[in-house]
C-alpha cells in the first residue's frame, strides 16, 4: 500500500469482557507494527488510556475496515452504534468462534496481514426494518440484524397473535411469542425455538413461533420481499414485549400492530480467506463425519 495513503482500522470493544484490555492493546500493537492507523471508539481508548477517541458514527465514515472485539452480541450492538455504513466489519472473538466473527484474538497477525494484502472478502447480510404502529397513532422504527420478537410480558401467560403476509392472514398463534428472523438470525433465537438454519446469502426471512400451544405450528420461510404484520389479540391493558436483537424492549398492547420488511440497509461482514459460514456451523455445532 502507498505510504501516503495508510489504511485506517476502527476498533470497538465489549469492555466488560475479562480480556478486553489485553485484546485491544494487542490489536493496536499488531496494526501499528504494519503501519496501519487505528481509530479507537471511546471504551477501547479508555481501556488502554489512549489520548484520542472517536464516536462510532465517525469511525463508520473514516475507517477503511472496522474491527469489533467481543462476541456475536457485541457485533449486534456495534451494528446499531455504527449506523448506516457499507464499510467491512470484522468480528474478532474474545473467546470461542462465533457465527458473526472473522477470527479469534489469537489470530491478530493473520488478520492484519490479510488486511494489508487485501486478502479478504465481505458477506452482505440483510437487515430487518420494523415499524410499531401504536393504537394512539404514534410510531417507532427499528433495524435488526438477527431478529425481532413479540413475546409474552410479565404475566407468563401464553399470548394470542395474528400474523399476516402481504396482507393475507397466515395464522392465529397461541404461543409464548413469535420471531421474525433474517438468515443471520436463523442461527440465534430462532434456532433455539426450533427454526431452520439458513445460509446468510439466501433472500428469505423465517417466522418461528416460540413454544406454540399446538404442535402443528411450525416455522415458515418467506421471501424477503414480503411484508410481515404481527397483531396482538390479547386483552386490553395486558402488555407484550417487543425486542430487537435482544434489546430495545418496547411494551405493545392490543390495538397496535408491527410491520416487518427488509431494510434498504445491509451489514457487510468481513470474511478472511478460507473462512465461511459453513465452517462456523461445523465448529459451533460440533458437526462431525
């Protein structure tokens, strides 16, 4: 690379990880040894007592590549902090390999050398855009990488839900809740609820009921051009909980509705050479044979 145009790598971290400080220092040292500039997000800068830090949205604009130190949950949080960016985001797992990570903290030199050689690709991941239309006419909008969930509230009772696809009734559900997941999210909550594994480049969503009252209720895979609407049918005053990637908990009441469709945004996950979703499946799920 031309010395006059040095690569810039932004660094975000889950500062609550036990090895976070050592991981940030090691990554910064490896990148500096390759004459790669670093842009540290606030918590990362604080961990190593760096003089300068940057806001996540600024890093999304200024960096050539963004490194996120943590796990899959850290990647989900980073996606929200970074906002709308087409920069490649590399997950560096502090611990074991995750579905959204590019490498582990023991592979930092391989990571840095791959960046210098340009020896990496990106995997484009679809996002969900959801809108809550409240009964009082107000609305809230969210973007999810994994899934949106409408589930039972504090009562612990089964909830009643309607689901519609492109305006047509799909089903009346009695269950603990309903998940709408991207292919990325098919390896997360939806999988735990019995949903299928889906390749990240498939242009679909999956709708999965959580602990349904009837064994005939199954996951359904739909085209990602579909509009999914979820309507609570419970008694007035009984709140359900709507969550986005396990965060942004919003109380939902009868009379409101949720619309879910593919976002115009996407998330660009950095993939190193000879690393793939299928390799992650084999490792995470312990497939043998």
